């Protein structure tokens, strides 16, 4: 008896410890007996119900570098997928947390991708290019929509020479063009035939850093119209239109006009409504049925029709025409201030309709383009010095009644300062 046989004989088969294998045992399954049984006849009593596999049929163990094969079964069925089986969790049990503390089902996630500064810069640059292209396209569209009046600034014999700075003649006409009968009744514009000037202003934009100067020219000013004699200033427009009016202003002031712009009643209302109204400080209550206006004293928002009545009314003040020119300058400044505000200028839903309304509302000389209009807007937004031509007394006009007579000395000081591109003397501004 060998040493192994003696050991087996000494141990109890039920002590729970496995018996040492013998070389002659070979392979056996987990349910095979510890001792070799004597062979029995095939099919006889005590015959084994199964056979152990030969060594040649035993599957090889997977290599360490080879992923495990998904050959397991779940409840007797072949399981799909290749991922390892995870233990089931009871209700309320928290899912296992990964290295980052997240409770996701997947494995550990890689680091989040951060947007680089180069990508952000590329997006911003792209947006700027789009905005620039849109602005350039809008500029050319606006420029093409401007209605030019031919011959307004044509040369003539004795015309004043060009002077430093830029001079604009701004004209508000009483044209009813574009207004329906219902709109005329609503705006109280009347049914007057023809076309006359309702307001006239001379704007000087200096070449240096001085502020622009805006001078009102009273429509009832006594003036000499070239080839027509002595008459009121607005008669020049009624007789010869924009060209004769420009020539009359240049002859009377000695100031060379570089640009001409005109706006009628309809365009006036459209521009005010396009910017959502203007804020005006009404210094005295106004009740003028002829202008279709009734306003209380104080700061208030005026819509297009109210603003039109405000600049047209002659009610209030000892000198109605003088007060009228003051309201016109006040209103023009309020319009430009509102149009240049960030809420209007940077909002395409207001700035684009405003640009289209402005181009439809105004008429300019044929040499004026969108760039010139932009410089005009910037100058008006620079809080220009405002005044009116100094005047004193009245003058009887043959066939025209009483007209306003200019103070020749102070008026010359005013216009000479504009021609020389210098600030207007303070005493002249105060006189106006």
C-alpha cells in the first residue's frame, strides 16, 4: 500500500476535506465519487448516467489578453450582448458611483470637451462679417432709394464761392402729396393747392471740433428774390421751387449751400411714427383747431400727427412766427436724439423701418447720397448751437402785407461767422 492509499484509509469520507488526487484518477466532474467505482455493464444497475469528457475535448482557458466571451445564459436562455453581467439591485439601492462620483450606467466617462478660444473667435468673426455685409447692402439700398431733385444747386452768375465746412438748407414744405382726403382731414392740413415752404433752416457743420450751428430762417422774412424783387422768403419757393429758394438764401446770406433736403407733411408724420413718437416739453398749453392740436403743458410723448401740429401752430407767444421757429428747432433736435438712441439705432426692427421711412419721406439734391445723410444725422445728434436770424421791426411788402425785417448788423455777423467756419458770437446767438 502506498502512502496515498494509507492516507485515504485513515480519513473519514465525511470530514469535508477534499481527498488528494491520485495519478491514476484522471479528470472527474464535480458530481463524481471520490473513489473509483468498479466498472459495470452498460445499461446495468449502477451504471453511470454520464461520461466524463476526454482531455482532448476540454475547452482551453481564455488568454489574459482576450476579452471574455458572452456565452452565459440568463434563466436558461442565451444572453445577448458582450458586456459582463451586473448584479441586480434591490429597489431603493443607489447605483454604483464611478470615479467622478456620477451615478451613470456606463463606465467612467472621459473628460468633457471645452470650447476653444479659437472656435469662439471664429464664430464672432463670422457674425461680424455677416453684419458688415448686411450693413453695406442696406447702405446701398438706402442710397438707391433717395429721390434726387435735378438742378437745385446748379451754378449761376454771382453765386457765393465755396466756403469751409458743410452747409445744408433744410426745408419743410406744406406739400399734401401722399395724403388721402381722410388723412388731410385728420391732420388738419386743409386743401391748399400748390406747394409752399413751412419752415427753413440753415445748418453749418464745421470742419474742426466746434459744434454745428442751426439757424432758423423765418418764412415771413422780408428778402430780395433774384429777378422777382422784394417779397417774403417763402414766396421764392412758391415762384421757382427749390432752385430759386436756394439761390435766394445764398444771395441774402452769402453762404454757399452744399446740400438741400426737403420733407413734406406725409413724410414728417411717417418718420415720427417710425421711431415711436418723440418726447417734447410743451412750455405752454396749446389749443389750435386749425392745426388739429390740443396739448397740455409739460413733458409728453407726441405721435406723428401731434408733432406735425406742434411745429405748424402759430398759437402762443407775443411773436407767433418767432415761437414757431423755436418749436421747429426743438422738435428737430428731439427727433434726431430719439433716432440716434441705442434703443432705435441698434434695433433692426426700428432702425430699418426708420431708414426706409426717411428715404421715402425726403427729397434731396441729385448730388446728395446716403453718406451725406449719415453726416447730417451725426451733426444733428451733436447738440448743435441753435438760433434764429436776428430781426427787428417789420417791413411792408408790395402785395404781400407785413414781413419780418432782419437786423442787418447782427445778421451779417451771424452769416460771416458761418462763411469763415467760426463760432457765432454769443451776443448774436442770444439775440436770436
